C-alpha cells in the first residue's frame, strides 16, 4: 500500500511540474493542457462473497473516499491520466443462516483513467483500478487485493478559465480476493462525487 501511495504522489507531482513549462492555451480542454483534480465521493454498494464456490454471504456498504487525479490532454477534449483513491467503508453482512454482522475497511486504489468533454461542460469518464483493502471484523484484521472499473458522467462549472467545480455520478464494479482466506467478493453500486479541477 505504501508503494502505491508513493507512486501516485510522484506521478501527480510530475504532471504539475511539467505543466508549468507549458504556455497558456486558448481553451482549458485544448491539446497539451493538464488537469489536476481533487474530489470527495460517497458510495453505496451491494456485494456478494462466495467461499469455496458455494457458501454465500451478502452485504451492503456505505463509503466515503478522497480522489486526487491528474491528466494530460492528448487531443482536444480528451484527457488521459492517473487516478488514486483513498476510501473508508462501513459494511453490513447477512450469512446463509440469516446472522447479521458488521465490519469496517479502508482501501487505496491506483489506476489509469480517461475523460472526454462532450458539449459545454458535460463530460464522460472511465477508469480502471488496482488496489488493496484492509478490513476489521470483531478484532480480526485481513487484507485483500482487488480490481475495479468505473464509468460515469460529470459536469464542469467553470468558475474562471483555470478552475471548475465538477459534480459526478458513476457506476463501479469491483472484484476482490485474498491469499489469507477462501472468500471471493464482488461489489457493484453507484458513486456520487464533487470536487475542484485546475486546468494548467
């Protein structure tokens, strides 16, 4: 997890330093510009855990996340970049016997993303994520690896030429597993987010 955090900081810093050498463009979304984004999000998900192929546990969770990202416009209106996410989740489970129990978890994710601006401030975006999650249930801690993908829409309300406020809504799917257990878990749900983006 520390390696993922270090990589995300180094790459995002590189985007910012290199962008200072670029001249001012006519439009924020022109080729050659950069974006640096910081946002928060709230999510709700349903999940299913399968043990040894047949014992199933269903759950729901509510999450909060912080998502820094940076990207480069490879052509006008299309930006490619790197996104990181730091999340906290409260989980409620029901097993095959109807027994309810809860846990909480934290996660860190890193992966590529793309964003395309359509008309006015409307944009679509998609991302892939690779990460680790740490969970605690009744004093027992566990760690798992996961893969996720996400896609959605947002709108950029430009406060000036270089700063915008951007609400977003996205759908996310995630698969996770661990060498420490025989459980495999899938999650899917929606994410509401909002943040500020700087165009450089």
